C-alpha cells in the first residue's frame, strides 16, 4: 500500500519525506534568513512579531516556548517579558537554524535562553510545563499540523496560551492580486541575495497551501483549545491565532481523546 501523501509547496510527497525536504530548504537559507525576512516583508515582520509576543500575555517568571524559533527574534522579545526569573525555550527542528539562532543570541548577551532541537509534532517537553507558547511563521512547514497543535496544547498549563503567527489569506478583493504579484517576486529576490530561488519558491507555494483563517481556527478548537480567535494583519497577509489550554472543568490534558499518539 502506498504511503500517505502531503503537500510540499504545490508538490505531493510522501509524509515521511516532508520534514527532510523542509530541513533542506532552511539549511540553504539559514545564514540569510533575517535579511530575506526584512526584504520580503518590507520590515513589517518585526511589528507582527512584537504584536504576537504581546498576545502571549507572558509575565515575569513565566516559562515560554518559542517553537520553530529559528534565529531567535521572538525569543529576544519573550525574554524581555519573562525577565531573569523566567525561562525562554527556543525550539527548532532544524540544526542549522538553531545554530544560527544560538550563536546570534549568545553573542548578544542572551546566554540564559535554553536551546532545544525538537519536532513540533513530538515536543520534548513534559505535559503542562509551559505558561505560554508561540510559533511564528513555522506552522505551515509542519507535516501534521493537527498533531503538532495537540502536542502544544498538552505542553501548556491550564489557562496557558498558544499564539500562532502565520501567513494567511488576504481578505480584500482589490489588494489580493497586488499582494500575489508582490510575493511572486520573492524567488527572484531570493536568488539575487542568496544565489538560489528554490527556497523562496517553496515559501510562496507553502503560503498558498496553508489553511485559511477560519480553517486554522477550527483546527485549534479540534486540538482542544478554548477561547480561540484570530486577528488579521495587513488585510490578511498574516494572522495571529490564539487559544488557551482548558481548565479542569473543560477538556484537559488528561482527557483520553487528546492523549499523545503512541
């Protein structure tokens, strides 16, 4: 029997291959990742990240997870919120991205951060160990998004908040084609800066294949989050989704329906 397929951009590939293919993409761009983010978003990604971190409601002393944290932009912002009594865990599945992030943050004096190489679908964390978690522009690269969302929910303490910052679907019919034309330039710009257009072609395709706002909202609810909602940014170029892990009178981390898969 043939293996179940999933999307890698517009391609259909076996599920077992996607993680390695995504890893190859980010291995190629790790050194220029921050530069390309500024170019492709015209700097707006920095404001989006600040807004997303604010929505985690992280407080001094909290333990928070920056999942798919890459080069550490969100970890720096989170560390300012949780202070010296708190803990920020920067987790990424890609060793090259994690190395760039670790070197950058340690050089900048953020030696108190913890760096973990791990898979979003099988977080190397105890259940109910986090006060908040955030994944910024990383969910679309996850093979099994539903499984990853459940893993994030299990890792949060009751009342702990997940924030998902991700590219989304434009809601304005006039602006949508303009944005599509603009994003269509990213592979050419990527080739000019890094010498390779392929990672940025994947970026464009992965955004197109990512679930829209309402679909992702429903996925969070199915994963067991409560108080789920989202805010559109720049007319839907990106969106910030959020939800909380339930307390004991709702579905909890001990609910058999939401136990981690074997």
